[in-house]
C-alpha cells in the first residue's frame, strides 16, 4: 500500500512540474509561440 501511495505522489509531482514548465508564465509554450511569430515575420519580409 505504501509503495502505491508513493508512486501516485511521484506521478502527481511529475505532472505538476510538467504543467508548470510547459504552460506557466514564460513557459515553453509561450517561448515556442514567440519564436514562431519572429520566424513568420522574418519569412514575410523576404521578397522573391
């Protein structure tokens, strides 16, 4: 029973850390979005 509880707490901790890193303020999701915007602006400025 103790091992199951420890496993469940570890999984909950990993999920909480993942969510805070990927979706928190200044997280991975916002960095990817801003990088995509910069790349799109750069590509749109290229004239054929």
